[in-house]
C-alpha cells in the first residue's frame, strides 16, 4: 500500500532552500559571524588577560559577593584544580562559547518570551517551534550550521543557541503570565503605560522564573560543548572528543571533570541571582 504512494520530496525541498539561502542571504551569515567571533574572542581574552592565579582569585571573590562563601570556596578549589590539570585555556574557551550563546539566547529569547506572555496567538505559534528546537537531535542542525558558517566556533555557538534558547523563552512567558492579575488591574487604574507595567511590575515579579530559564539555558549550552567540538569549536569539548577518539580514559575524565566544575559554578551562581541573593556575601 505504502509503496504505491509517491514519496514526498522533502529532502529535495530542504536542499533547494539551503542553496537559495547560501546564494541570496550570504551577507547575513557573514554579519552574524562577524558579531559572534569577536564576542567569543572578547570573553576568552578577559579570562586569559591576567595571570591564571589572579583571575581565579578574582572570580572566587566575585562569586562570594554574588552568592556565598561556600560557593566561593568551591569555585576557588575547582578552578585551581582545572589550572593544575592544565585545562585553563580550554576552560576559558569553553566558558567564552557558553557565555556568548547565553547572551544571544537572552537577547533573543527574553523579548520573544515577553511577547508570548502578552499574546496568546504568538504563544500558540512559537510553542511548536520551541518543541521542534528541543526535540530535534543536535546533529541534524549541525549540518546547516556548518554549511552556512563553515567549521569553527561560530557554528558551535549557533547550534548551542538553537538547543539552549527554548527554556529562556518558555520561562519568561511563564513568569509574565504568573504576575497576579490584581496588580495589573491596579497599575491600569493608576494609568500606567505598557512599558511601565512591564519594567516596574511584570519583569521584577517574574525575575525568579526568568533566571531559572537562563540557568537552564546555560546548562544546555554547556552540554553542547562536546558536540560543538565535532565541527571545530575549541575548548574542553575538543579535549573530550580527542580522548574518546584515542580511547584515553584518564584524559577524558580530566576534561569532563573540568566541564562539571564549570557547570556547578555557573549553576549555583545563576540560582543565587535568581533567588535575589546576589547583593551581599552570605555566611
């Protein structure tokens, strides 16, 4: 029965679309590359500018100020261990990739989440797209990323953004919708404009939920570093991939441990910021 039904030319259609984009929208891909590459280079340069020990102490001090001395102590010990194992430069490259992907996800995702939170039609259109972004295997959209941006850090960042942005959009939408209606009605009664309601009521009250989305975005972006290394992204993912190819269990464990330490530090920091604890050091 199914053999008599002609196959839909989906693959051919996708190939035609990709070819058309390469021919007619190449300038846009160049523009994106020219934004992403300097951003990654900037974050890497910041982390590598000072001597390693000085940078570690400064990061630990910043962590203490934003969260607690326990997290700061873990950060100090963890980063010292990474430096001792010889993965400081790779860790800086990985952190730069994750921060770049996170910044892009926030710049794009928060406004889209606000739109979804205020407009049911936009939410109904965007939600299936987010489902598609989260369920599609990462290797599938690595292919067009490489085609449009060649090999290197840029397609790695793009793939990380596609994979990690949905939580920021979803939880921003959720946070906006969870703002009590009586507060919105009260602000309307006092003649507040839409921007005043957004920036003085909705966003402050939705901060915890939005930060939870950003936290998940950071974790998902960090989980992409090994996959991104397959298309030329530098950093700890490259070290893990090399260890797998050479079956070097010890080296792979060291690089993986460095990724885990970075993940824990970023996770605890964003959790504390989301809970409103990032103002004074706590005991």
